[in-house]
C-alpha cells in the first residue's frame, strides 16, 4: 500500500496537472476511496495548499494560488530547469544584491535526488558564463560552496590569490556573500589577524571546512565593508574630499563602488576615494566638474591646483569662470 506522504505528493501532482478533478476521478487515479481523497484534501489544506471545491455530485477540486508557499512537487526536468534558472540569476545579479536566487539554489541543491544533482553538475561543467570584458568569472560550484560556508557557522581554511597572483592559505570565519552588481565578494574574519576582510570570490581557489564551530559576536555591515574595500582597498593612495551636497546627491555623483561616503551635516558629504597616484586622483576630481574641497593629502591638492592652472593657461572666456569657481573651492 502506498504511504500516506507519498499519496499526498501524488494528489498534489494530479491537482497541478489540470484545472479541475472530481472526487471520483481522483479516487480512480490513486486507487483509493473517495473518503480517503476527502481526508487527504483536508490534510493538504492544513499544509497551506489553497484547494477550492464545488459542492454537489458533479463538483470538483482545483488547486488555487494560496497565501503560503507550500512544498513544490517537481519532476526531474522541472527541478533541473529551476536549478539552472536560479544559477543564471545568481551569476548575473538579475534579482539584485539580496542573494535570494543564490539562497534558493543552495536550498534546492541540498534536496535534489542524486540523479538530478549529477545532471546539474554535468551542465555546470559544460556551460560557460560569458561576462562583460571587465567582469571576472566565477563557477557556480564555488559560489554555492562559499554560500554554504556562510550558512554553516564553521571555521574554514581559505586558499586565495591576491591581485598580484600570490597564493595564501588562511583560516577564516565565513559571514556573508555580497554582490556589487559586477562581482561577488566573500566577507569573513581573518582568524590570524583578527580582522574582518573582503575577498574577491573569483580569486578563491578552495574553501575547506575545519569542523570548528564559531559564533560571530561582532559582525560588520557586509555591504559597507565591501563598499569601503572596493573604493579604497586596491589603491596605494586615498584622497579625502568634501562635497557641498547631501549624501544622496554625492552618491549620484560618486558611486559607492568608487568612494566611501559619510555625512558632514545635512548639506555636505565627506568622501574617501582611492587612486593610483596623486595625478590620477586629481584628474578624476577635476572630471566631476563640481565644487569640492580636498581635505587630504597635500599631494592630491597640489596636483589638482596644477591641473587647474594649466586649464587657466590654455583656456579663456566662458570656461575661465567655471574653472575659477572650482579653483576657489580647492584653495
């Protein structure tokens, strides 16, 4: 005799297959009595399935969209299609930075039958994600491995390549994955240094659980940490400037991936911006075409004044007034 749970799954599958069934039709398909069908319908309703019924001998049952999300019944092809779709959404960031697609994919892969999981692994090995020219590649398998590490709450051994290609191995306490719209970043606490760090997910070679559970009592804001790291971390020089505008306006002018912002009253914003050298930072600030004040360092302020002087010498007329205004703000 078929088990009660298997019978419920079979009943849901039938209800989803066509708009309406009579009680007799369901009983015939499942080889049970109509009384059993009615009892199983009641159980499904308790589980959150919105099953509507019409009274009378010719009335029937139909599955309607409910307010809850009950367990889904997917065949092999449907489960594979959902997994592939979630993987592509996670890689492209099409659903934003809330990691919903990645979290759903992780949950789905944990319950997939081995035959479907093996097929998905074969597809992962065969498919190639084509990124933008400036976007690095990361395999779906590594992305899921990092997400699983964040969920486990367990220390891991990280093999990582820095921007110069140097490989290091360190113990980390995983916390979160952050998607900036271009790249994935892995946020974790470096155990040896006792510091919270961000790691480019595409530079992670391996992550191996150590079996040592950890409890994170002082986690940072992962998005803010990544924003600061992206804006200033890779660069040898950092300039601090003051913009006479609100935070919202400053963020529209200088994205969070370029600078780290903090308010200086309601009508001013302090921004830290990283760059390769003083001259490069000065050129970027000049390109903003807005009044600003360089607070530090002196080398960037001098480089900016030097560029403004060159513009004064090379240009005249209406352009001079705009440049004069910018120059006054930098003095």
